[in-house]
C-alpha cells in the first residue's frame, strides 16, 4: 500500500480509537531513560493534534524531574527547530493549527518524543508526509546523539512500512502495551 493511502486509513482509525486520549505509562519512558543513562538534558516533545498519542503528561512529569522541555516550531522549506518551553509559557497557533512556543530560545534535544501515523517492527515511522522530523534528525544527529522515541498505539503497527532514503529510523517505539527496541 502506498504511503498516502496508508496514512489516510490509519488516521481515520486513530480518530475512532483514540477519542478517550489513551496515555503512555510514564514508567515505560523512565525505563528507556535508565537504559540509555539519561538523567538530565533536553526533551523534545510535541503538542498533540489529530488524535495523536498525548505526550503532555509525560512532558509535565519530565519537567518536574528537572528536565528541560521543548516543542517544535515549523520553519520554511519543511524545516523545524525546537524551542525551550515550559507549561507556564504561552503558545501561539501555527499555520497548521498546531500550538508552538512563542519564545525563541532554540535548543537541541537529547531525546525526541515523536508522533507517528504508523510504524513497523524495524522501527520505521510513517508521519504526515512533510519530512520535518526526518530532516531534523538527519541534520542534528551529526552534531549530537539524539534518542528517538516514537509514541503510538498498538493498532498503528503494520507488517512493513514502505520506506525511502530520507526516512530516519527510531530508536524505540512505545505504546500503551509494549516497547519495541
């Protein structure tokens, strides 16, 4: 199945299944942090839209544990950067209807929590098709190690995702039922 058809199908299903805003267990994230020896640093999250897995509770708990948190800001030419953000900071709505930080303190996350449309057992991710995360990961992975954690629900797993040269693999996929490494 081609990516665009697969994307539409999974988003439709996700809208039905995730109406109750299913949460990821914070302890699953802490297990990964312990394994990767991460006890400080910058976490890149996202503001959930379109029935994505909600990472805001995870970010709030990470902020309480003294991690710096950040959210992406969409730039021109399918680029994005992450900006320091706290739950006390204001957000503005971008052209896609996604809340973004108003402040402009650019940061380079050590860990990315990444939304996805679909995934496979090989840690491939299908997003919305803009390539924002793929470009960001490719560019900044050359400068520092970034742990890439996709957040999803089990139904979003498919046997084998169609991939291309630009697609960046994740390090982990965490669902409300299991972790893939």
